[in-house]
C-alpha cells in the first residue's frame, strides 16, 4: 500500500518524533493534539519536550510544509494514535485518551484507510475498544478499513535513533492490516519489522516493560539485603555479573517514567489472579524511595529541621521528564521526615510540582544545606568536582543514592560520603 498523507494524534514524546520522521521521508503529516498550548508553542517553534535532535527535525519539517500542527484531526490515508495511557489512583488503566482519539477519527475515516494504535494498552484494547469505536463510522474493521497495534519501544534520550533502528512489531487485526502497517513504517524503520496479530503485539509490549521492572525490582531487593548484611551491593553485582548467564541491573531510588512504572499494572488489572510476581515487583519498586529516605534519615542522624540540597528530579538521567519520578517521591519522604528540601533539576528549572521547592541554580540549593543528596545521575552532576562544592556549602555530608560519584574524591574534599548499600 502507498501512503502519502498521515495524521498523528498526540504530540507527546512519541507522536511528535514519529510525525516529524514520517514528514522527513516525504509524507504530508498532520500532527494533532488537543492541548492548544502545545500546538501554539510548536507552531511558534517552541518545543514542550527535550529530546536530542528533535527540535532541529521538527523545525525543518515545519519549514518544509510537510509537517503541520493542528488541534483538529485531518482526513488522511493513515492515522496513528500516540496518546498517553496513564493509570488511575487505584492503578486501573485510564483509557480515556485512547477512546477520545479513536472517536475523533470516526468522522474522517474513509474506505481503505489504515489506523494504528501505538499507545501502550491492556491486552485486547485494539479489538475490544478501538475497533468498535471506529466501526461507528459504518465501515467494517479489517474489511473496509485496516487496523493494527504497533508499540513504540524507544528509550527516552535516544528516541530519534531508536525509532529508526529498533525492531518494530506490527500486530494486525487481520494479516492485511499488519501488512499495511509494514508498508507504512517501512518509510523510515531500518530495524526488522515483525508481523503478528494485534493482541500478541499488545502483550509483547507489556511483557518487555514488565520483565525490565521485575529485573530492577530484584536489584532493588538485593540492595536492601546488602544494606542489612553490610555488603557493598555494587561490588557484589559486578562480581555476580561476571557469570556468563547473569545480568543484574542497577538498584536505585525506584522506578519511574510513564512506561515501566505503569505498564505492568495493565497486566495486574487484566488478570490479578495470575500476575502475582508482576504485582510484587511493582510494589518493591514503589517502596524503594521510602527505603532510601529511611537510610538517609539514619546516616544524617535524623532529618528534622535539616536542609537538604537535592540534586535531580527527573525519572532517570539526562531527560527532562518528571512523570512518576521516584526522585520526586524521595523528596516527599524526606520532607515527611522533617527536612526542608531545596531541589535542583537542570533539565526543568521549574516543574511547578505541588509541595516541592525548586531552585534554578545548584549554588542556591547548596547555600544553606546540611546535607547533599544526589537523586539522579545526570551527566552534569556526575562531572561535579567536590573540591568546587566545598566552599559553596556548610554541608559536610553527601548521600549518593545512585552511585554516580567517586567516594574517595568527596572524602578528600572533606565530606562524609554515604550511599545506597555502598562501602567503597
Ligand atoms: N532503572 C533502574 N535501574 C536500572 C535501569 C533503570 O533503577 O538498571 C530505572 C530508571 O532510573 C527509571 C526507570 O528504571 O526510573 C525506567 O528507566 P529505563 O531506562 O529502564 O526505561 P524507560 O522507561 O526510559 O523506557 C522503557 C524502555 N523499555 C525497556 O527497556 C524494556 C523503552 O525501550 C520503552 O520504549 C519505554 O520504556 C516505553 O515507552 O515503554
């Protein structure tokens, strides 16, 4: 199948790069979002997300006229739904954006169109939720129009290269739909394109992120055991990983982001009787900020009334994304223990988070600090020279929660140095 026009619904971390790459391959693309601030910003050349190379690509494609940004869905040969699927407080999937996006396509759907759902979704969403909505158009899914599920698998910070190079799975509601999906993505995907059915593709995505969550949970649980037995977890992991079939991930302050900390719950919701290990891993990772806060409280001899310079709020290094961030959770726990926390996040100077006091300069956080906590291993923080910090703060205690700093250097600069299950 040939595609010359495309409408991408949702201009977030996936939709915007996807729309821009398609435009760079010659398609005429409408990027649609319901958020007028985002649309106005993009049309004025302002990015609402930070991702290496994205700004240049979007500006080029806007200039070429192949990419147009709008609050309205446009008729097109193909539609891609790339809207968020967050969860409610009780961890059930919030499918409202997927439902609204599907409904917004109905008035524009024409015979022969292809619709692709990219949003991470519970098993059977494509066949049980999206197809019936689109069929309100009077057209039959799989016969009059084609429908497939194709998850994104890219790592924030590397989105533009991974979108092109990663293998892509396309699950059709019938084989013709999957093949049409391959014809579309072949415009830019260099990785292998694997065709399957829609529900398998949904499961594949959930299994990928769930297995990563479980692997991080065991690393976090090992860190707690190591703390109890006075073992340096980092040394222990590096030795264990010399075994040819062992690859333990990094313990940390918890698991965040809009993917790994969310997606496993979709399996728990869909089959609570079966998804026992999945649920336990989620709980372990969710408890990790509280565990680390307790540890900081202990090494600081109590936090009540103390000022903490807290470095990093993003959910992982070198991104500006604070969604579900364990660093923000950790700040809340430190505050609950009585600390006054001044948080510095170089990728987002003011995230307007309720109950988090942010400063826009590192020095402002350090000025009256009783202790310094490193929450996220941004490169900018890794490169800090402790000798430079010494004169800028009354603090003599450093807690590196993510093993980014060299203990000996901080000790040479006169600091007492502590970390998560760390001796060396
Ligand atoms: N983390 C650890 N220890 C580790 C690795 C990660 O504590 O050893 C933490 C990070 O600090 C972060 C969280 O886990 O808080 C998740 O970070 P991540 O880098 O593992 O993953 P994401 O959420 O940025 O992206 C994941 C990726 N999935 C997998 O690696 C299986 C990505 O490929 C997906 O496209 C993305 O989820 C998504 O959109 O689903």
